[in-house]
C-alpha cells in the first residue's frame, strides 16, 4: 500500500508542474502576448479545487495536527509557518481568479497578474520545501505508525469526493504540454 507521505509528495510534483505552467503564462503575458484566458482558468481551477480543496485539506486535517501533537517544538513551529502560508495561498488564488475574465489586460493588469503569480508560486514552493524537509521527516520520526493507519483511506475518500490527481491529469494534460517544456 502506498505510504500517505508518498501520496502527498506526488501531489507536490503535480502542483509544481502546474505552477511552472502558470509562471510561463505570466512571463508570456508580461512580454505582451495575448492573455491565455482558457489555459489560465484551468490552472486556477486546479489550484482552487485540487491544491486548496484536496491537497491542503488532506495536510491541514491529518498531517499538520499530527506534527503539532507528536512532533518536537521545531517541527510544531514549522507546521504553524505552513498553516500561515496556507492562508496566504488561499487569498492569492482568490485574487488571481479576478483575472479570469476573457479579453485582454491593460499594462498594469499584466504586471499585477505576474506579481500575484510570482507571490503565489513563492509561497507554494516554500510550503512544499518546509513539508518535505521538516514535516515529513518529523512525521516519520515522531508520529506512531498506528496513527497513520487510516490516512490513506481518508485521503482517497477526499480525492473521490472532490477530484484527486488522477482526475486532474487528463484535464491539465494539454495546458502542461503547451506551457511546460
Ligand atoms: Fe503539501
């Protein structure tokens, strides 16, 4: 059976590819190309409906509380930092949704879009780094294996209800092919 942390690592890899695509779109928009509204909408829907509603939901419901309860002070502080970044990521996704409207953007709107994408990507990368370098090792070290027994089942339930990586892969396929080398 797949380890729950491997499930979360696989999510990180997919989210990182989506962020790379969004960054490429932001660079193209800033260079003056037409705003690719449809591709942007797919990526933002993925960040809202998968990153926030599935991946971060799994981590905030099971991983972070387990670290706060079982981990040492450093790990608990890192879980707090990730929870703070979670709020910022949610707000940035919400602000980027404002750019969904079809049609072209003014120069200040292009710059605003690129800045919001950069800020979002920075925070998503920082969260994943803290998790993979601090929280995942703390989970392996400090959380008793019995506590993890039902995580995968719970993760799959969330993925079935809301749409997991398997649901999103075919939806993202064309967008990633266009924007990720
Ligand atoms: Fe994560």
